């Protein structure tokens, strides 16, 4: 075994928490979100569960887990794969990469070719097991998810989806103006068979060919839009495509499904951060002479996609079933770093390399197709009609969502830790303060914690609203408390958040455990129904507390490093916000989405909260006492500064807990889908239609 998976077999299994501890944590998470009557009802439901079905389900879970890699893994995969709504905006997240630091290389073909070669170098290192394994503070992390990243596809059926894998895939698929092309890039030894210039020539030929296609023909060939349909509808349409008499459609689908990844070459140049984020998450919807010419048709959402705009801006959109953001972030970071190092090596041959070995100068290409080939689909009248309706539904979905970004400059990890706070906890409190300032209430907040120190494990749910955080937001917005009192409340809330995060990272949360118990109960229900019995649902699963907790209003995730400008995802409920954030040394980048819930106003309020929190810290520590720019003007709709906030803080040195700092760097599990999923599962339908 190579170095990549050397620690895999020695990783501990994900432990099953004590049932009483799980229930106590569940009630503690509910307490700040309920009134006294509601909480008493939840306590009663939990008490009855512990006295009746709970212990029996716990024993059955322990028995089940003995034959599994992880007690939650299969239940989790089923949860994703049985999701029937469109995956675009609902499941797939995005990363927006930083631009290439060399301006001349930020044109589309050059940037895309460079990213492709770096991505293939990553694939080669992974397949040869030369990829250095992940670790956090010296503790190895599970590397299993990397085997689910390349050559995989989400395939719809009438009874849920499944993941297909092509471990020996050697080709990539390129999408340009909705048209499909493919060519080989690896040989059977997993060596890269093309130079960056070779890839550039292929991409130039593809761009030229797609540009010659008439606008009406483009729309009829943009079959990628079908991957945005309801999954059962998409399953039926795949059957229509495959069954076309005398066509190559079925083999074309196999080419796409088995590709290492999809490269999307967009013809547009998004100008703002919000436009870029939208383009990477769901594409754009633009109608010209009644025809969709936006980038929304230039996608295939069932696979990993690298997206490059006409101006060289680049990002990643990924199918979320088998991989979380921490895994894709490693890929994105290595790819971005390698593009820079390879360019440096072209200038200075002594420049370092990320990889233990590289492909030979003249790799074997026998039997491989180095020239791009276009997929010429056979399109029946039924398929053309379905294509038109799929596009209009997708355009509707895109119009129902909005995005806003915030880039706080000179206000990041360095400043926050210098004040003695955990950066992640600090940012989480700003989210809650901004929401409370707009709406006067606290609601369910979700953040994932990575649990990959355990075998085949992924994330645990951090429920960020606590009694301490509620006390902070109320104190923050009150007039009477002094700056010192407000900072003290912030400190208590952040300390509680750090404690909760550490517990979740050690698999001492409660949501994954309770969900596994619920899945076992559902299995029993299925068996009982076949026997003519209709068992009663345990009260803990019918209690309103489940709905309260799992109707996530602020679905948040901290995932990023210097290779990313932004990352994000769609809201998990129609009343909520999806918030992806990246904390760097001297900046915080935030991308917020919602279904038109005044997203820009929320981001404005968030900026003002950050500024006011900094002002309070300085006042409490004897620094600058200059007034903040005024929170009230944001909440009343009056003009505010633009979103690129320049903040030149005075350097203040304080002792802080370095462990808190380290916790932030490793905790970003990024698995937002489960943020609102308990309600969906319990009610047997989507949390929001």
C-alpha cells in the first residue's frame, strides 16, 4: 500500500454515543429555540423514548454497526441518493478559485488547460497512492472520500439514485455552449499523455467549433440541462435517450458517466463577486430571441465540474453524495498551488513540485484518442420537448434565488485571535447578531464539524444557537450594557461554541446518532407493515422539537483557504439563508444565498455587526473609541457602504488559546445538506417544496 492510504486500516471506527448523553445534548440544543411549554413537551417525549423504544433501538444499532464501516454511512448515502428534487441549488455546492497570480494566464483556454493538467496530476498521485494523506495536528484523517471523486456519477432511477464508478477512466468531457466533447488524457498506467499546450490546442478547437453552432441548434443540443430535472423525471428521460433507435446516445451517456470530470467552458464574463458565485453554483439564465443562452445549460450536475469563464475566472461545482467540502477543498488547493508551481518551474527548473513523481516525457498513447470528438445526440421530438420544459423550469429555479457577497479586508483570523477569540466562533456570533438585529428573534443555525479522524466518517452537526449565544445577541443589541459587558457576553458565547465544536469533532454530537436510530425504526416499520401491523412512531420523532431544530434558517459552513475567493450553496429552506464563509489571516469572505429574503440587506447588516463588534473590542481594551458607522441605518433600509469593507485595525496583542485557533483550521466538514434534512425524513417529503 502506498502512502495515501497507509493509515486507513488503523483509524478508529465512529463510536456510537451513549443514548442518555445524546438525548441530553438534543434537549440542550432545543432549549434556546423553545418556550417553556414547548420545551416541557420535548422533555416528556425524550423521557418516554428513554423509557421505551430508545434502549431497544440503541442495542439494535450496536448490533448493526458490527458489520458496517460506520454506523451512519449507509443511512447517510441513502439520504442523499433518495433525494428526488433537482440537485442544482439544493445539493451541489461550489468553490470560486482565486485568479491565477499571473495576469497573462487569466484567459480562458490558458487557465483551463493549466487547471486540467494540475487536476490530472492530482488524479495520477491519488491512483498511484503517492498523494500525501490528510491529517490534523498529526492525527491522520480518513482518505476514503477521494476514491469517490473522479470517474463517478450520480445515476437516477425510478427508485432513487446510485453512484456509478469508473476507476480506470482515462478521459474528460468538455462542455462548451451546451455542446459535449471528449478526449483521452491518461493512459492505462495513469500517466498524463498530453502537455499543457496539447490541452490548450484541444480546448481552442472546441471553443471554435461551439462558436460556429447557430443559436437555435445550441439550445437543441444542450442536454446537460436535463440533469437539473426532478430525479424521477431525469431517470425517465435517460431511458428515452438510451432507447433511441439506431443512436449512440447510450454509449454517449456512458462516456459522460465514466469521465474523470467535466470541464465547463463558459462564454460569459461575470463582473461582480455575486455574479461569479451564482455562475459557479447554478449558472446564469439569459434569453436571446426566445432562446436560453445563459451558462445554466452548460453543466452536468451529476459529476464533479471544473468551470472556467471567458475571462479566466474559475471554480468547482461538485456532486455531494460521496464527498464533503474538506475533501474537495484539498483537491482545489492542490490544483491551484500546482498551477503556480508549474509556471514557476517553467522559469526556474529548480522550483519545487507537489508531486512525488511525474509522468514520463513520452508516455504510451496506444489506442487512445487525443483529438476532441463531439457527441452528436439523436434527439427525438419527445426529448426536444422535455429539453425545452427542463430549461424553463431551471430558469424559474434560478430566478427564485439571489446571492450577495461580503469581503471584509484587514479583518480576519489575525485580528480575531489577537483579541483572544476563536475565529469561527466569532464569525458565528456575528451571523446570529445580524439576524437578530433584522428580525428580533433567534432561529435554528447549522454548522458542520468534520469527523474524518474516524474510519469512513464525514461530519457531525453543530447547533450554533445556545443559551450563551442568545444572551450575547440580546446584550449586543441592548442600549444599557457597557462595552465590557457586551464583550464578556461575546466571550461566553464563543467559548461555548468552541466547546460544542470540539465535542462534535470527537463524535460526541447527537444528530447523526438520533438519525441512525430513526432509520432503524423506519426499517422496523417497513417490516411490520408487510406483516399487517402499523407501529406507533416514537414521540421523540413526532415531537415539534424535531421540526424546530431541523428547519434550519441559517445554514452555515466554514470551508476555505487562500486558494479560494468564495464558496457557497443554496438555502436549505425557503425562509432561510445559505452562508458559506472563508476565514483567512487578514480577511473574511462570505457568500450568502436565499430565496429573496433581502439577502443584500442581511449582508449589509452582517458587515455592520462585524464593525460594531470590533469597535466594542477596542473600547473594552482601551483602544480606539471611534463610533461604528451605525447599525440602525442598515436595519431601516438607509444607504450603507459597499461590501468591500476596508478595515485598518490597530495592532493589539492578547493571549489566546492556540487550541481554539487550530480547531478552526480543521473543523470545516462542510456537509450542508443535512442541515434541514431531519424534517424531510420525518415527514417523508422534502423539507421545503
